[in-house]
C-alpha cells in the first residue's frame, strides 16, 4: 500500500534527519490563550524544545475574494511568503534563509490564511526579523507579482487540470457543490480572474484583510519569555481593522443526484462524490461523524470499510476513503494539514482511479456502500474498535510541535477544548445510538454530486443515463468467492438515480476557467 | 499555498542534505543500542523523550535493484503489497483489527535499494505488534486468488501515477541512462511487467524465500521504549527465524561512452519538462566523491544558487528547478529537473543547466558558500527530527545501505573534511559529456523533436 516511493521520493526521507541533541518536551503544560490589549489574539505553547514554530493565522481567505477578483487572497499570501520586502529582494531573503535551513510558507483556504515556519532557537532573532518584515513591510514588487501570478495560472491550468486527476476531481467537486457560494472557486482563483488581477488588487486586499483584528499569533517551542510581547508590539503596526464576522450559509444544492464527467485524455477513470454537510468541528455531532468517516474510509488506511470492499476484496484500485473535512493534497500526505477551518463542510468519498471499463461499476459500488451505511448504520463492534482507534490516533495527529500548534489554533476557531482532550472526552461519552442517529440525520444522500474524469466521457454518460447493468471486469481466472460474485451482481445493476439532464460532460478546458 | 507544492512533493527534490558537524558532536545524536541475534537479524533501539508513542521500522535490504530477471521489474514493490495479505497466525482482517485497536498509522514503501514496513502506535501495544510483524515475515500466507487481486491494486497504483508527466519523464530517464543495471527501471516497474504480474504467483514465493530472511532485515524501534524491552520481544518473536542463502548478482552498468538523450511526446497539454543527468557515484561512508557532490547540489542548483535565481526569479523562464542526487547502493544519477514555462525556451534552459555543471568542473565554490551549506545541513537535521517516527524514518536509508546508524556519523564526518578543491575534483570526474543523459517531455505537436545535446 502502502506507499510506493520512487527513488527521488525516497530521498526526502533521507533529508529528514537530525541533529538536535537535547531533550524536547511535547507535554507543554503552560498553554495559554488570550486576547492582548492590542486587539490581537494569540495561542501560545511554550516548551523546552530547541525549535520554535510559528503559525501566524489571519482570519481571511478565498471566501473574501471580491467578485471578479478570485485568487487575490492566495496571490496576496504568495506575495508575502514568496516575495521581497520593501528593503530586501526575494533573492536576498532566500540567501538569508539558506544557512538557517528555514522557509516561510503560506496556506490559503476559504476562511483562513496561515503563515508558518520553524527555526532553531539559535536563529530565532534573525528568522523573526525576516518573516516579520515579510508580513509587515511587504515590497509588492512587479517582478515578484509577475512570477507568482504566472505560477498560480500554471498551477490551475497545468499541474491540477492536466497532471493530477485525483486532486482535480476532488477540487472540482467543491466547485460544483458550492456553485454561487463564496466557497465556489478554487482557493488559487479562476483562470479568467487571475489573468485580470493587478498588483493594486493585491495591495488593496492586504490593506483590508491583514489587520490586527484578523490576526491570531500562534507560537510554540523554546522561545524566551520576552519574545511574545515583542511580537505583539511589532504586529500592532498593522491597522486595527474589524474582525471578520461573515457567516457563510449552507450552499443551495438542489435535491437529487447530478454527475459531471470531465473529459480528458487519461488512462484511467477518477471518481469523487459528496454532498453538503451541516456539521463542522463545533457541532455536537462532529465526534460521531468523525467515527463514521474513519470507519467507512480512514484516509490512506487499509482499516476502512470502503477500502476493504473495493480494493482488498476486488482489486479495483489503490484505495478508497471518506471525509467530513476538507483535506487537500491527500495523495501526498497521511495526516491532514491544520488551519483549514471552515463553517461549511462536505461529506466526501474519494475513489482512486480505476480502469475505464470498471468506472461505472465502481461508482455503483460507492453509492451502494454509502446507501448501506445510511440504512444499516454501524455495528457495536465496529463502533467500539473505531472509537478506540481515534482515541489513540489523536496522539499521532498531534505528534509534532507544529501540528499541536495548528490544532490549537483550530480549536480556538471552533470554540472547543484542545483537540486531544476534546476528542478523548467526546469519544468516551459517545454511544452507538449517537453515531447511528448522526448517520441518519446528516449522511442521507438526497443531494449527491459526482465528478468523474475519463477519456470516453460521452460513452460513460450514455451508460449512466441508460442504467443498464455494468458488470465488473476481473482479470482472467480471478476465482472470486461466491459472497463477492453474488454482491457483484447486485452492484452491477444498482440503480443510479439520474435522468439525461442530470449527467453532463465537461471539457477539461472549461474547468477552473 | 505554495503553487508548486504538488509537483514539489512529487519530485521531492531533496537536496541531499548533508551536514557539517563539529568533531565533538555526532550527526546522529541519540544514544542507541544495536544488537545482532544469532540468526543474523539486527535490532536498533533508539529511546527518545517523545512520550506515549513507539515507531517500528522494519528495513528489508531488497528493492527494485534486486529485480534481476527479465519480466520481473516492479516485483519488490508488488511483494510489499503482498505482505499485507495475512499470515499463518494473523489473517489480514485480524491484522487490521489489531492495528486499529493500537490507534496505529501503518504503511510501507519500496525504493531501489530497500523495502520498509513501518508503524507508529501507542506504546502499550508493542508486544502485539511485534508478534504480528514477526508472523508475516516468517509465515506469510496468501492464496493465488488474493495474489491476483493485489496485482489489480498495483495496476491501479500505476494508473493513478500515470496522469503526471513527471512519472513518465522519470521512467524514460532511467531507461535511457541505464542499459544493464536494474536501475534502468523505476521501482514501480515497466507497465508490461505490471500487466503480467497476475501470472507470476510462483515467482512471488521465490521472492519471499530469497529476501525475507533475517540477514536481509533490521528492526528499528524508536520512541517511548527501552532497549531491554525491545530486545526481549525481538528474541521472543523473531529468534527462530531461519537464515537464508541467496545473494543476487546485480549486473554492473558499463561505462557510458557517449552523451544520450530522449524525448517524450505527451498527449495532453503540459508545460515542457527537462531532466539533465550525469552518472554519479553510489553511496560511500569512506570515499569523498559522493559527499562532495552532495554538498555541490544545493550550491549549484538549490533555491539560492545563481542558476535558480536567474531562471526562476529574474528571467522567469522556469517555474521549478531542483537537483536530485540520491544515496544509492550502486552508482546513480545526479539529476537536475526543471519545468519550463515556454516551449521555445527548452534548449536555452538545457544549455544553462549543462553550463552550470561544466562551470563547477573548472571553478571552485566559494568557501563561505560551502560553510553556509554546512550550516544549512546542520539546521535541516535539527528541524526535521521532530518526532520518534521522524528519527526512525531518517535512519532507514542508512540501515539499508550500511546496517548501522554509524553510517550517518561517518558520512557527516566526511562532509566536515570536504574542501572546494574536492568538489571541483569530483565534478571533473563525473560531469563529463560522455556521462550525460538529457530527457525532455512536451506536448506532442507536429514539430516534436528529439532533444539535442
């Protein structure tokens, strides 16, 4: 599974070596959260580690892109994290980073923009001087703008649209579920709006959104006690502003099932499906649904129902997973990145690519299994095993200082206790009845949206609309057990409830346009 | 977000980060215990201060390098998949149930020289995990039907990767640069061999019998554990494992006698890619050449190299450029990968990369740049080593190559000694025209052409 590492990939692991000699203490006891007199908020996790991690979180993101300026939030963040300051070019910044082996990264989601980096405490002063200048005194230079705008366009046009069917399918699913909603466009923007964006748009977005009121300073590690007041004083240079209070409504999605088939010249068929979910981490049913998503499709794990039925029993593909929170870049990582907090989420099933001859069958299998989940719920045994798994697995999610800080910032956003405590407490109180009620209440699929990516899109559309049986194609002499072949017969004829108007073919050139 | 994060992760472009250490400080700073069982199995235990969790990394010294028979490329990786299909005392379902109860993150990977099975989980589950792992290494069991099903999953893995032009570029680079050695194929294998996997059940049994033996295997345990406890469990569950007697004859790659090139026509729209590679030495913890080239990689082609700053930041002709120079058992490639924004600039970028290789055969790198690189490496290590699992993951390549964490210390001691003249000497030895392979990839057009040299 079981990850395949090419030679080049393998060396990443080699690069993950170490030097730090001394003890580190991940049991930070002196956790504090507070609102400072300067209107800035902070989440602080001091400990004795020789490393200091920053997560500087601005409560703004792609959902704040003005109409017609989609992508300006992401481009602004790139200009800050990968561009020069007023006094230093980006080349000079990279040269200064080099001996310290540090970087400064940005991540933009709908409601959050986070800047993160970690330095050895020996380099804290120099590193902080650089990154604080990058955020507080940006250069907004023409040559950086030209480069980063071109990167954004090529990311959508080439890297995502033409080189990664799985991520393309997942992102496009969000696009169609949130049609006409502030979450509608990809975080990087749309191709047409990016072409039009100007440096003044970036300056304007920065001025309006990078404010003290939108900022939460996240800091973890062995920094000196004098450091936090210094940051607070420095970032008080930002305009005061008003904290973003936008409430994002649930998307308006018509009842029924809709399928969009992206036509692209590709070897295999990728599938993503899902529907809006009215539950986020602040909701009382979130822990119950976390158990369900883990049981049904724990990310990149063989310990999940869908994986067992589609991959392990039938060998149809590489893996099959389910989610209740946005999880970008899932093919490259085992744990999700923090600071992707959203008021609105979707329930999502990710079916990894299958051979085109099994595309119709695997979609039926996913819908059939989801339907069974909603009808039957979880068994007591599965509930207890999954609850035990998650109770321990939270330690892995928060194994590093940077992850602890990220989760702490998210807990602040959702108004819950620190993530490990929250999960342990909630899971210990959870009952099977809670879980099965939550499944019935939140996961019934009366607004399912489906994205498929395949070469012969018209034929697939015809097959979906026609509704004829689509038998699975096994290699010769597969000799499947009767239990599986019997179930195959049910799945191959499983009704996908769509009419001709519900299934459309989308040329790939139109995606993200 | 970083716009290029997807491609960067794919390339993983690790600048073989190497470190300078002061003589008094070892590169691998943790106290560890290394014990050999009479059957040849080695155990390395590294207690850390990170609480609650334990990481178990089982390193098998076989990979796609060992796929010496024609038609069997991709087999080491396929075999890694089979190891999850159940064993005599633990069916696949029972195995999953145990790992689930342990709250484990469990997986495996295969590369050219190694196959690594790894888990991280709560410390109280160590006994059960060790028992279960020992069983699959000694008593793996799968039916011909299960074997065929897993072949379907591997085919699915190839298919999911195939959407990326980079996979094809890399595959073509390997096949062009190597003619005899098994590095000619990627770890994934040739597609024709992947398609034939369902018919090779018997070979899978031979593969297990050859390589899944104690003399090929080392267990690394890091985290909230004592060496005594780790040894006790290793003896208990792995002590009766029988030694094997197989040694593969890996074909040597003959010296390259002319520059090589290849071009891939890509069916769908893409920006052009280029790989410029030179034959380079294999891993050594004794000789200087590989260490010298490791240090040159970030200096010549890293983010603050003159070439990067010219092509990416100033001229903006490429949106990605990065070196790759793995530590491999046998001589490998030192490659620079780039993605070019405008197809008309492919030759320009190729020439600029080749000129940079040439430049360091005559020029010495400035001493201050070398010192900054050593500092970078030193801090890279400190920053990356942020969990018990990260420590085990970092050790795995050295365990595969030399079977001891000391290899890391020895290599870093060599880095300390490297001078600008050593770097130039290594560049002169390896960056010759005859050692060069250039592969390009671009959207197929009426005027598609072979890359020149």
